[in-house]
């Protein structure tokens, strides 16, 4: 456990480094902390903080900078968030995709970093399903979602079904499984397959699989805005390797999707600091995220991605405000 003096010095060091981007020396830290301590005393405390893995001395400087562990302690126990004025920002009720795109731009503009928004998770339940025989072993599956969206998928079957068999299978699905999540339907079909004619059961299982694949393919993953903002940051512009890895992360999107999915299971604003776990793959990046809702139900996550040297108090407010704006806009669509 750190004593009060060590906490004050660590807090001052992190705040000074976030503001200036330069390693903090003992003389600078003495002024920033407001503590009347000798340079020798401050050097001893900094040495203790370094042994605890909270700060580190870069090779080219006698000053210290925070580590991921130091940032985490600062964020969890020392960060104070003061209300800030960001102007009258709003997101008008509109088509979900437009709301999401506008939100990503807003996050990027306010933070001057990268704004990311996971698109709302769509329900995989269905309201109605039909099968239409196109030719031998080719069936058109028509899926109507609870909100009236119609999906058409071609199903290549192992057997050749008559239209009467297709009607029988559709009637069974519509009678017993309407409103259930596709994964629930799959589980129930597996347990009830013994009571169904094998050829009809195979058709329904194939239809459920193609429906599940259709839903996952239609998810537009994540909307990203402001990647070029990283070019302005000395944290990245001075190291092309870091910059290249960051842009590869944004291009692949898979790691961001996993991160936002994890963040969506938590309540309120969460901060993920690069280097402290595998959640954020690069030490130079941190993520501030929050879930957003539609009619009181969490359907997605949004956030800001920037350097670990970011003003976390400001980012928390930006992300929190934007999450509320998105929730309001999607819950009051025209």
C-alpha cells in the first residue's frame, strides 16, 4: 500500500506527463505536487514507485513516466472528474446506421482521437419463416424478423423436398418456435429431433443454421471514425511501428469487436489500458468505453481509442455523454 505522500507524487507525475508528454524529473515533480520535499526525498519516493512497477525511466531521460500499472492505479483511485462543457451536442432520431455513424464522428471530434461504435445487436428471433422449392435440392428460405425485416437465403439441401414437405416444416417452425432466439431453436430441435420425421428435421436444422449465419453476416461489426487523428500525436507519429500496428488493429476490427463485446457486459464507463492485459493488444493504446441502450436494454458499446497518455477525466465524460445521446436517439426513432 502506498502512503499519502507517495500517492500525491504519483498523481502529480501522471497528470504532468499526460499534460506535457515529457518524462517528469524530481524538480518538476516537486513543483507540480506542491509538497515541500527535498529533491533527495522525491528521488527516493520515485525509486520506490519504480520498484513497485508504477513508473519507469525511459532510456534517454532521467525523468519517469507512468506504466500501465501506474495508469491503472491513477484511474481507479486518484482520478477526479470535473464537469466540463462540451457545447450543445445532439444526435437526432434516425435510421440506426446513421445514428451510429454520427456517434462515431462525434466521439472522434470531441476527443480528437478515434471514435468506435459497435452497431446494435439485432434479434436473431423470427416472426415467420417460409420455404419455397426453387429446383432439385435448392430451397429459398424467407425469414421475417420481429420488426418486419425480410431476409431471403438460398439453402442447398442433401435431399430433394417436395413443396408439401416444405410447407409442413415451415408450419412446424412457425407454430412451435416463433419469437425464440435462433440458438434456442437449435437446442430445442436437437432434443426434439426424435419425435420428428428425419427428413423434415434435417431441413429445419439446415434452415436454422442458414438463419443464424445470415444474422451474423448482416452485423456491420463496428463503425470507426478519426483514425487519422493518430497521425497528429507525437506518441505515434514518432514511431512508425506503433502507428502501423494501430492502423492494422482498425483495419482488422476483430480485436476491437472482442473488446467492445467485453465492455458491453459491464455497467457504465470502463477504461482499458494497453499493456495491462490481452484485452488491449498494444501498450501505447487505451480505450474508454460505455454500453448504450435501446428502450432500457443494452444493445451495443461505444468508446474512444487513443494513447495511454490521454486526459481520462475528459474522455470519461465524452463517452458517457455520447452513450446517453445514442440511447436517446435509437429509443425515439421516427
